[in-house]
């Protein structure tokens, strides 16, 4: 009988999660105070939203989304 044991699988590093930062600004359309996450805003009074590229950090890639097709459940 062999005493060989299979090597354990290497531990996978947990994905880095960034805590969202709550930011505020005045709505560019109606002037109402709006709050958003990481510089991305939507006004509940008039419906204005700022473009996605104006946020204060980069958006995650689609592959980083846990609901992305082909992602194995954790």
C-alpha cells in the first residue's frame, strides 16, 4: 500500500471588495441635493443621472460580477 497522499488544492485568494463611498452633490438639472455611491448620482426629484464615466473610481469588469454567466458559485 502506498503512503502517497494527494497535495491539497491551493487556497484561492478572496476577491478584493471595495467599500462604496457615499458622496453628495447638487443636481445639475433642478439643484436638489443628491447622494450617490462613488460619484455616481441619480436625482429622485427630476430624474437626472450623471454619466457612468464621471464616477470617482473604475467600475468592476463584468467577469467580477457574481451573477456573471459562467462564474462558479462560491
